[in-house]
C-alpha cells in the first residue's frame, strides 16, 4: 500500500500524470462554471424577498465552503507530510494556501456586496463573518511563516505544525465567536439558510460548488506542478524535460 | 552543578518532577536577574491602558464600558511581546539543544519553561490589573473577577505563545511574525476574558465564562506543550 502510494507520489510520475489531466480538468471546470452561472443567473427565478440581488449566493456560498474545505485539505496534507514525509503532500499544502486565502477573501467580499442592499450596510459583526475573517488571518499567518523560513525542509515541517495547531483551534474560535455574538447582540439578521432553498436555486448552487472544487483542484495541480519543477530542478528528469521542450 | 552530579549516582534517580522543578527554578532565577525582561512588558501593559483614556476622553461611563476590552487587548499584546524570552536566550547559548537531548520528555520540560514564563510575565499583569481597573473606573466588585479572568486566561496565552516562539526561534527576525501567527489563536481567550467582565459589570452570573476559560486552559495545558516540543525539534533540526 505504502509502496503504491509513494510510487504515485513520486515527483516524475505526478508531473507526467497531471500534465495529461489538466486540459480535461480545465474543460470540466469551465463547463460546470458555465452551466452553474447560466442556471443561477438566468434560469433560477428571482427571490420573492430579495429580488435579483440574492444571485450573488451562487458565488458567495461556494467560496465560503471552499474557504473551509481548502483549510481542511491543507491540514490533511500537513498531517500526511509530517507523518509519512511525503513531499507532494507538503507541496499541496503550500500551493493551497494562497487559493484558500483567495476563496476566503472572495467570500468576504461577495458577502459584503450582498450585505449592502440586504442589510443596508457593508459590514456586520455577525458570528459567521467574524470567524471567516479570523480564518483569513490564519491563512495569512501560514503564508507568512512559510515565507519567513528559508530552509525548505524546516519551512514545510514548521508550517505543517502551525496548520495542525490552527485546525484544532478553528472550531474553538468558531464557537467562541458564536458565543460572543449572542452575548453582544440579538440575532437581528435573518440568516441566509433560514428559508428552505428551492430546488431551482439549489441545483445551480451545487453545480457552482462543484465547479469551484474543480477550479481548486485544477489550479492547485498547476501550481503544484511548477512547485515540483522548482524543487526538483537539479534532478535528471527535469533537465531531460527541459531539453525535450527546447527541441 | 558539578558538585552535585557525584551525589546523584547514590541518590534516588531523578524523576520527571525533579527535572520539571529544576527547569522552572532556573528560568525564574534567570528572569529575576535580568529584571528588564519582565518589567518592560509590564510597563508596556500599563502604558497601553493609560493611552486609552487620553485617546477616548475621560468620561467615566465610557471608560467603564471599554475597560474590559482595553485591559485584555493590552494583556494580549504585552504577552506577545514578552514571549521571545521563553526560548530565545536558551536557543542562542545552546542550552535549548541540551534540553532536547535530555532523556526526559521534551513536552514536560517545555511545560516547565512555559510555567516559568507565566510566573514572570503573566503573574505581574494579574497583580497590577486591579490598579488599571480602578484607573478605568471599573466597580470594586469587578476587580476580583478581572484578576481571576487573567489568572485563567494568561496561562493560555503563554502556552499557545510557546508554540509560536518554538516555530520562529531559529529565524533572525521572528519578532514581526509572532503577533501575526498568534493573535488569531488568542481570539477565544479574548472573547471569554472580556465577556466575563462585561457580565460582571452588568451584574450577571460569571460562572459559565469561567468554566469555558478553564476548559480552554486544560485543553492548552494538555496539547500546547506537545506542539511546542514538536516545533522545537523542527526549528533546531
């Protein structure tokens, strides 16, 4: 089992395999994005309360889900890289961080754009918004630590520990923020998930979520490929590859 | 030290507790001899709190409303500033490596160092806090609550902080990085620490907050030394 895994996780194999996968992944991502956006922006009916402005959820909700998902995927990769010393797992954690931070920022931005017409204000110190902001800080801290350590091995292991400490803390932070919020102000804002969502809105939402997931996978793999090339730049297969490309 | 090593062979073997106490005593002693190490963060704490009335105006009602937040944010910053001393000096003179080579579990030794750090940097904050509470017009019955909240909260700051220092101790300029890594992790302590004071000021029961803080503390005591020990091993290669 371990042998198969480490063979698959060998940089050469990874590079070759993902090179063949990426065009297909891009095609699937773009197709799902087109279907999801068409379903969400054109086919789905306007909301009876929120009118057309609710349509931003087709971007907002998937990015909020991805903000969480990417962090979890980084934590799993960090654990794998710490325990089995698999280089690719560390590379995956590294390349995921800026993507996760972007999804988090996008979730905050779209939430803010939605909040202005709905709540009449760009920003509310709501429990969920606040914990997403803190999640963004966790991403930034991870990237800052990674950038600060020059030695690659130390950087990968130190940042893996940080992300695991963070993942223990995320639920604690989340629930403490909920506690803080209920203590300070009553829930004056009806949340997005209060009304049950109609199936004509749910399907495009799920398609968009899948498109975002594929986008993360595709761009993550592309970034991982260039990271592999960078880390293996002194090895023979990379030299041969460059020679082939030059021909 | 050398005179004692000869006795050791005949005396009972060292237990983990002996080593824990020895590390604790050594660190407290070193800190006491370099008093600026713990006086400076304390002064920083006081100055930050004194700045707020100057910035916000001296209205007593307003000061009472912001006092919990001001004191806790100042405590967070003061602790972050003082954290470097947990491992930095030992890293520079090489004794940290000796600590890692010891046959005793690193996490226990790290816990001793964290406890020493709390004694010299968390405890002074707690002792001076009633004074700051009075400056910010907190009612007298809230002052014990303030002290007790700091008693439960500041050890968590030291415990989590040790992980941050352990991760950055090998870096030449780790100082700017530390608040960035640690302050998001300090959010729960800040929330419960200020929450309990707000409850106490408005005459509501405080027990639930204290239970939550005690839970955070026990979780941190259990897990943070393990994480710091792992981080130290990474930083020292």
